C-alpha cells in the first residue's frame, strides 16, 4: 500500500508529490501490498467511484481490521463497511477514503497522483 505522509525535506524521489505547497511522500508499505497504481479501472466499494488508484483490503485478518479502521467513511457508508468487516470479501477503495483521514487536501490530489503515476511509468521505462 502507499501511505501518504508529509515529508520534512524536499526530495526528487519519484514517490514524492507536492500539494498546495506542501511536500508529501508516497511510502510503500510492505504489509499492505494490495495497492494498485495503474491503468486498471476499479470501482470503489464504498462510493462506487471508478478510478485507477485503488487500495485493496489486506488478506491478513489483523491487517484487514487495521486497514478498515483507518478508512475515512461518510455516515451513509458505515453500514456497507460493517458488512465488509463481517465478511472475507475482497474490496477496493478509492484514495479519497484512504487519504482524507490523513488531512491531505483533496482539491488537487487526483491530478497530482496522476503526475506521480506518469513519473513512475517513465522511470520504469528507463530501468
């Protein structure tokens, strides 16, 4: 999974992005290996948004519970999340539910993540 966190220093790392003058870093988390940052369009389990940046529920029950607890969920989606919590169903979530809880501004998030995706793609072509 990619976790968005504020970076203390400016960096030219391909996992870095700048939003509203603040530097953020997409940090790869080994335990949540279900993130997808590709051209695959998936549907968010909670809000039905179709996006290419999604985060899947971890398979490990402990990690799954922690991941579901960390999601930003509107009141209208809480029942849906509780049903998922009781099942072992696989689900994907758009970045709005993952990142909003961290306080990242949403107004330019998707365009900046698209730039990060394009940069990562360019780096992989040169490798």
